[in-house]
């Protein structure tokens, strides 16, 4: 006769079964985590396992805890009715006399650069820097050039893009002072510039607006790969793990290397890429992960460079791992490309700004990586003051190329002009161009857009943006941060 197993034994079996079940489910979770952790999502979701939406595309910005002093107290009001209008501020700053015509800072520039006169050009120095031993674009070259403001713009385009509001509901035209030398020389007196406030969410009915970040808050190459998987799919070659590139005019461009594909040649809307200047049809813009990819020659050159680097990595990996399919090659090349970008950001760019990051203390799921409104709307716009009017284009002996340098105002949102001699002369130019000093003044092109492009005035928009986002006055913010 079979003895029934003692209760204790049953309990033990039950416990073992339960343990096994837990272990199995843990293994399942672990597998999921491994799968999850293997590659970043395109839209940033799930980066933080506890708060998967943190830092994802299309989520609201965050705000540091700041006092309500200085905020608009209604959702429909621009901040601070006691403040002068943006154009008044712009004109006042422009009229200020500065000791130097244009000063340059060395602190935030490459060690290789020295002050080189009004245009930042010193022929001898350029020849030293660009000896034939530095003939092409290498990652090392990149590390050097990324110490300039262009690096700031590049990383900004990876971190935040504020969603525009409804052109009717959120219109907030900027008044032009009567007699404005550029916009109202005839003294008409009631002119305005069109401006649309940001789209927003309202955390609470009586609370302030919180704008929305359209892209991922991480340094994750979203400006190369997009923040939306449909865009990524359109940009992928779907073979060999590569991204799509184009040689637009075989006879002319082949020597310039591969370029970003034309918008008209990929499966994205003709209006996907920003076209602020409307100088070329939407389909003639270059397709990039970030909608601002065509804004100026340096940005376009860097967008292109990182796509080339992705494809170089994919080729290298394919040679090493013949059994990897397109998806595996794409994700691995993307992973390494992102790692390079992060390396450049944390070990080159941030130290070049004079910032020492605290040591990494391990993962902390409570840290919200979303971009702060003050950072995106005010602080990180410091770089607009460093932009220079002339984009240098030099050959590998440091001389101006036959096609010449470019005026920022000509090349603005004009890829045909920006790429007319390829990206290499622009990248070489960046390494010899000393960036402008950070000061309350802007280059002519940035300040006025003198050259027949009404509607494009980044500086004014920067000032105006402080209002729409209900930004606390800077003085209050500095108090909060104990900077004053
Ligand atoms: C908003 O601010 C104005 C001026 O500071 C004040 O008079 C008004 O009472 C405030 N409204 C609310 C709802 O707090
Ligand atoms: C802007 O400047 C004009 C004169 O240039 C002045 O009349 C006007 O009051 C100013 N407006 C604001 C809001 O600062
Ligand atoms: C924009 O706002 C206007 C006015 O409030 C409204 O009629 C229109 O439907 C809105 N458009 C969109 C696309 O939301
Ligand atoms: C501006 O003023 C002129 C003449 O004073 C008038 O004809 C015009 O309608 C005004 N425009 C606006 C937008 O108020
Ligand atoms: C919304 O209001 C509630 C209740 O007053 C408050 O607890 C919460 O912190 C507010 N949320 C935000 C995002 O301001
Ligand atoms: C284009 O993209 C859309 C999604 O954005 C997709 O539904 C469609 O199948 C794509 N078309 C082609 C030809 O790949
Ligand atoms: C391509 O470039 C060559 C050399 O600049 C030029 O002669 C030719 O017309 C171009 N072709 C097209 C289709 O633009
Ligand atoms: C994790 O981050 C939160 C939010 O910044 C902070 O309050 C907490 O002290 C951090 N924990 C550790 C262990 O560093």
C-alpha cells in the first residue's frame, strides 16, 4: 500500500513548484529585458523600465521645481506683460556698443585653434592644421571639429524639437516698432511678424502650458535615424543594414561621396523636412532623421557624415559576420554609431564647454531624462550667438575652394547651395573657424535675415519663445539655481 506523502513533503514539492514557476517567469522577464536592452527603441519608449514613457518622443517637456513668480498665471497669456516686445529687445542689443567688433572665445573651441582675426582665417595656421596627413574625414577629425558650436547644434537636434502650435489658435504676432530700420523703414507703424506659439499640454486646468518634445530626449542618434519607426523605415536601405544614400548627379557628385537621399525619393511626406526658407521645393530637400537637417551647411554635413559612418560600420560588421541579416547589421551599426556620438558628447563637447560631469554612480530609475523647458527654450540657445555669417569652405591645403565660402544667409535651408562642393570643404572649414564669443549679440544673418527672407528670424523667435513656454524670468531662475 502506498503511503500518502507526508504533508511536509507536499509542502516542499509545492514550494519547489512555486519557486520553479517564479524562476521560469523571472527567466521570461529576464529574456524580455535582454531583448529590450539589446537595442534602443526608435521612439525612446521603454528606455526606463519603471516609467517607459520618460524621454520618449511626443511627450511633454519637464520643468525644474521653480517658484511661480514670473510665470503667466493663465494658460492663454504670454509671460510677463511688463516686458518689452522681442523686436525691441533685439534692436536694443544690436545698438549696444561692444569693445571688440566681434570677439572669439578659445575656451570652448578646439585646442588646435587660436584667435585668427576678424574672419577667423589665418592661412599659415590652416596649412599647419590641414597637412596632407589629415586628408579626409576620420573619426579623429570629427572629435576635433565637434568641439565647436556646431556640436551644440548637432546634439540639440538629437535632444529636443518643440511641437508647433495651431497657426490660428496659437498665433502671437510680434509687433514691429514704428520706424524699425529693417522691417518698417517707412514708419508705417502697425506691422507685425507672424509667430505661432508652441503646442502644449496643460497638466492642470489652471496651470501653465507645458510644450511637447517631438523627438527622443536621449543622445540616441535620433537625428540620424528618426524618432518614429516609419521614418526610420523610409531612411533604411533594407539591405546590408545600411541607410539610404544618394548620388544625385553621377558625373558631378560621384567624387563628393554619398549624400542623404532626396525627400522626393524616399517614403516620407514632402512636408516632413522643415523648409523654413522655401527656396527649394520640399522634395528637393535632403531626408534626415531630424526635420531640421537642411538648416545650414554644417548641420547638413554632419547629418551626412554620421550616415556615412553608419554605412561604414555596417559594411565592416557584414564582413566580420557574414551570417547577420539586414536587421541585425542595422541595429549593431546603429548601436556603435550612437556610442560614438555619446562618446563625442560626454568626453569632447561637454568638457570643451568647461563642464565636468560627476562620476557615474549607477543606474537610477527615478531620474527623469526628459528635457527641461528652460534648457530647450532659453539656456541651450546660447549657441545662436556663436554662429558666424560666413561658412568657410577650404581644400586640404587650407585654401578657399574655387566655389568659395558660403554666406549663412544664402545657404540657409538650401541644400543645393550647401552641398554644391560636397561636405568635406565645409567640415574642414569648421575646424579652422573660431566660433563667435557668447554674448548678447548675434550675427547679421541670425539677427535680421537681411537677405530677402522675411519670416526667418531665429533670434526674434528665440526671444519670443520665452513667452509662449511661460518661462520664468531668468533672474528668478538663477535664484532658484542659486547662481545669483
Ligand atoms: C493673475 O495675475 C494678475 C496680475 O499679477 C492678478 O491680478 C490676478 O489676480 C491673477 N489671477 C489669478 C487667477 O491668479
Ligand atoms: C518698443 O519700442 C518703441 C520705440 O522704439 C516704443 O515706442 C514702444 O513703447 C516699445 N514697446 C515695448 C513694448 O517695449
Ligand atoms: C486650429 O484652431 C482653430 C481655431 O481655434 C480651429 O478652428 C482649427 O480646427 C484648429 N486646427 C487644428 C488642425 O487643430
Ligand atoms: C495699418 O495702418 C494702415 C494705415 O494707417 C491701415 O490702412 C492698415 O489697415 C493697418 N493695418 C493693420 C493690420 O492694422
Ligand atoms: C495638479 O494639481 C494637483 C492638485 O492640486 C497637484 O497635486 C498636482 O501636483 C498638479 N500637477 C501638476 C503637474 O502641476
Ligand atoms: C510608406 O510608409 C507607410 C507608413 O508610413 C507604409 O504604410 C507604406 O507601406 C510605405 N510604402 C512603401 C512603398 O514602402
Ligand atoms: C551633372 O553634372 C554635370 C557636370 O557638372 C553637368 O554637366 C550635367 O548637366 C549634370 N546633369 C544633371 C542631370 O543635372
Ligand atoms: C535617484 O534619483 C532620485 C531623483 O533624482 C534621487 O532623489 C535619489 O536620491 C537617487 N537615488 C540614488 C540612490 O542615487
